[in-house]
């Protein structure tokens, strides 16, 4: 059996979210490659050095042209009939796919918050996702929340959707690295994630401003690369006059991320919508208590190990921050429960289940 994989999400220097998911899967596939299970990883550009090295049964193939790659170049290549099944780790599959297609859907935020996306991106997300989920033989959803959204929006049979939770990075063996250019020695509240509207950073900043009026020793660190429609986030910080209290790190390395988790007062995930929410589990692993919005998949992933708040209610978030600051017992309980919660999630389980779905789809002759 030869499994084709879209490896483009992993072929980037700065990996976040879906890129990490794809990269980790490629590493697992490399280890599983053998004479009976071969992998062909399709790319738009030459593989970067950090990708797993080629072997006899794990190889890369660069397909051109890049323009409309998923709609034209990839389907034409798959017509060669040397691929038994094709896996897309990130929403989009080829419009015409001559072999069984498996796709992972991470979230459907564009459906609920279309105003938060650039028109070009929204068009692709809406149209390309629609034909992909309809064409797919099997869909992997990263949470039951995402599965419910798929059923409601696309009227897909529940039997077609397999829920496979993401794992999370333990960052084992990685030494924490402090930020040379910034002093984060004082207490700080942490946000990890891309800067974009659905992440609800405006309400986080406003809640922090109110909290900071009482506890002036605190800073807010917003760690993540710029996504889209992010200018208002910086403008809000300026308008509140807290430029010296809110730090934007942009993209952070794994070493810097470990440092941030280990030294934070807490992590806040204020999102209006998340398909899964990896930082939540990563923070728990590093004994960093988590405040999360009570929305989409976050309660499903966080269980009873988070302190939840209404993402629309600034006062609610402010009050929960104050509660965490004043209640040492609650803080200890959240840290303890967080450690237990992380035991339910692992990349190893995610990889194994994902490969099982791919192989079963290839062997199902009802395609």
C-alpha cells in the first residue's frame, strides 16, 4: 500500500497549530514506513531540512505549478494510479481525487465568524472545505465539538466522521530560554496563539487593564505570530495607555515557549472558537493554571482542570483573574487537576488512530 500525504503545512520554518500536527504525523509515518506501507509526501516546494529524511519507503515529490496546486497539479499527479489512498492533514483535499480521500478538519471558525477573515481566505475556506468534506471517504475531527459542527453545517453522516484528539508537546529535553531583549521578571499573564479576531484578544486586553488597576505588578504577554486583522489589537493597547504593561513577542521558539509556560501566573485562552486548543494542555503540563472561555471545544479538552469564563463578558474574566490571584487553594487544585488531565491526550495515540483510519479507508473497496 502506498499512502499519499499533503505535507505542505509541515514544510515551513515557523510551525504553529496545523503545521505542528502535520510535522508530527510525518515523523510518525517515517517510523512506520516499510515494504507493505509506503509513504509519498507531496509538496509544492523542495523539502526544508527539518523535515524527516527520505528513506526507501518514505519519499518526497515536488509537484508544480504551485498555482491552484490542490485543484490542478495534485489531482493530475494522482491519476498515475501509484497511490492507494490520499491523506490531507489540513482541510483541503484535491477537487478531483481518483483514490480514497481522508481529511482532517481542525475547526470551522470561518462559518461562525466570517467577518474575522480576509475575503480571499474566506472564499477558499468556504468553497474548498465544502467540496473536500463531501468528497472525503472519511473525515477526522479533532474534537466532538468539531464533529458536531460538521454534522450541523454540512449534513454529513456521523459514521463518516472519526474523532481523534490531538496530542500535545511535552517539550522533553528542551531547556528554557529567557528573552534577552525583554525583561519578564515580574508576574505575567500569558496568551499563546496567533493574533486574529476570533482569539478574542481585545476582551483579554480590556480585562487585563481592569485587573492591572488592582494588581499593578502584573504584565500581559501575548506570544504568537501575526495572523490577520490584528491592527486593532495593538491600537487597543495604545488607547488604554498600557504599552509598558503588554508585551508582544511575535513567534516564539520551543525554548522560549517552555520559559513562558514555566514562569507564567496563568495562561488565558479567551477564544470565541477553538477546534481543539493545544496551549491549554501544554500549560497544564508545565504546572501553569489555565483560564479558558466556555466556548466550542475548550470545555471538552480542559474538563474540570480549567477556570472558565464567558468570552463576551470582560467583567467575568477580570473576576476570575482576581479569584485565581486571591485563592491559593484554587490555584493548587487547578495545577493538580491539569497534570491529571494531560494524561488523557497523547500524540502517540493520535498518530496510531490516524494511520489506522487511513489504512482502513484504503482497504475499503466501496470507494
